[in-house]
């Protein structure tokens, strides 16, 4: 592994980039009929994968559901309020945690040869997998926006049902679903209030 001799020069994202990813972005409720290609979906992960996880554990796995058959298998496991959204979305990402993520650590963190042993305990490993997958899910949503697409994250689904349908016999467990596509008519709710700075920030 090589290290640069000089630190990189960092600069702020411009206003257009901030608006695209943060200030103007909303959770999409409807999507247009414009398809989303496999290349675009792969590109989302190509962005998201560079964001940090604890010890470079990278436990999140992504299943893209975009075929008619895949959607037919997924829809019965959605809550009633989310079923129509999934049916209309060009693609739905099932974000799952790999509870055996530690098997990849000798390759992902070779500079820490004992890291895999830290996760020998199932409970410890599962907690780390869930925490870091949720962290990666946040990155994933921002990557969808950075790719010029709209994201509609959802928790209203039967996790056991989804896991049995798509991940039976594997160490993968679903955590979050994200509809992906180009926004359709009336895609956004009105912007909701955010907490004020002095309600969130404290100083020590």
C-alpha cells in the first residue's frame, strides 16, 4: 500500500452539488417510467463503496430488484403502504448485512491481521454488521442522489419474508429497502422542518 507524500488539497462541494445531495434532495414517493440501467445501478455502489466503515468491515450487500419476476417475489413482503411504490419503481435495492463479513477482513484489512478474530463471537459480529450496514445505507442514499437519481428508502417490509425469499441459506439479512429511479409526478412531500442549530449542537 502506497501513501502520498503530500496531503490532498480539500475543498468544499459547490452549491449545486450540495443542493443535489442534501439541501434540495427529498425522499421520492413516485417515479417516472424511465428505466434505470444496470450500469447506473452499479455506478451507485462504485460511489458508495469508498465511504468509511469501522475497520473497513464493509458488511453491506446490495440486491437490485428490477425484473418483473423479482418484483413479483418482493411485493408480498412489503407493507400495504409501500407495495404500490415498489411496484412502480424502476428498481428497488435490498440493502442487507452480511453476518459473516469477517471472512473478508484478511483481504480488506491486511495491516491488522488479528481483526477477524475480534468478531469470532456471533453477537459481537452481528452488532457490528448491523451498525456498519446502516452507516453504509446512508452513504448509499447519498450516492443515488449523486448519480442524478431519486431515492425512496423504506423500512415497511417483512424482513424475515424478504430474507427467506432472496437470502435463504446465506448469512445475509435485510436491513433497508431503497426505491431508485427518476422522479415522477408529485414525487415530493413539502419540505419538513429540521431542528435548529442550537437544538442539536453543543460545545465543550
